[in-house]
């Protein structure tokens, strides 16, 4: 059995229903479906969302509301606590799954080694403003991918993409409620540190992009989250100079975008000293920092 957890927060009922229907339409039918509502009790549409979800109870959908807003990580952990499935999959309330998503990921698990904890997949990006749909091309890697993940970008993606072995997620403690951002990446890293990962390359998720999602306030949260991740994996980074250099360099455009140019330059210089042979790549981060500063000036 696969436990599906849809976490919702202050969404219109029709959007939540779109996500839910993409789960109910899955070709894989051995599903336990839990909707965790983390909206505050004062949210004007909460009762409408509750009524909508409960109208699907005969199809096995379980509505689990929080008494008050606790955050996305807490909502995902609530779903994990209630999960009975051997596998667990999360779906954000504004995303959708292709109908064969779970079936293809379960089949992949059946061909993987027993210490595989997660199977991720390709995705479509949907621009809700323009209606444009495009396949997002990202790197794919299998096996022990911790080094690749911590040295590069989050190619596993958001929580809507992977199917996870429930026992493995519980063993690492689920989602860290103290992470202000990058909660998904934090979990993928902690899983990759102990287990293997695999993938289904074809796009199985429709990730909806909303206008105005990226706000300045998020930059501070992302910087804090990056520091927390680096601290969690300090021992690894201290013995892997290239990974440490990359983890430090990504702060440069972030601090620049946030207006802290002195801090950005300070980190850049210290990173160059860490890996002086990578001067050309280091300069590219200066260009990115300059572009971030220019974008900030236009806002």
C-alpha cells in the first residue's frame, strides 16, 4: 500500500480538489489518502475545504485538520504519523500527478536494491499565468547520490515528486520543523546519507508556478536554511573541499540579492582561497551576484 499525503494551506477548494482528483485517478489503486489541513481556523474557506474533502470519504479519503497553523513540515509529519503504507508520497495542494505516477514508481522500487529509500521522477512546469507547459530537464542519478546532491542543486525536486519508503523516512526523523526553507532538500540529503535513490525519468508531476511566488523575504529564510544544512553535514564538508567550495559559493548571489554586498564579497574571497584552481568558476558566481544585485535594483 502507498500512503498519499496532500498537505493544504489556505488554498481555494477547487485547487485542492484538482490535486485530490489527480490522486483518485491514479492507475495504482492500493492507496491510503490523507489530507492534512494546516490552514488557520480563521481562514474563511477552511470549512468549504473540509466539506469538499469529506465528500470524498466514501472513496477512502481521510481529512485531518490541525487546530492551528503549524507549518508545512509539521503537516507532512502528521501525515507520516498516520501512514500505514509501505511507501509514502506527498502532493502539494497546488500540484497534480500524471495518472501512472505511483504505478511507475512502485514498479521501479520492485527492481531496486533493498536499501533504496526514494524514487523520484521527471516533471512538467505549468505557468498558471500564461498556461505554458514545459518539461523541466534536470540531471538524474541513482545509487549513493549524497555527494552529488550536496555539491549541486536539488535535482530530486519538491515533495510532490518522489515516492519514499515509509520506514526510511521515519528512521531519519521525518521533516525538520526548524527548517525555515529547503525542507525537502534537507530530507533528501539525510536520506541520501544512509540509503540509495533511484528515478523514473519521464515527467510524472505537473508543478504549478504562480505569479509572485518568489518574494524577498524568502531569501533570508533560504540563507538560514543553507547554513543549517551546512552545519548538519559539517564533517562531510570539512573533508570534501570541492563540495564545501560549492556550498559556500551559492551564498554569494543570495546575499547579493538580499542587498548584503559586503558579505557576498567576503564569502567569495574566502571560497576562492579554499579552491584557488577554480578561479574561472568562481568568477561566474560574481556575475551571478551582479545579476542578482541588478534585479534587486529594478524591483
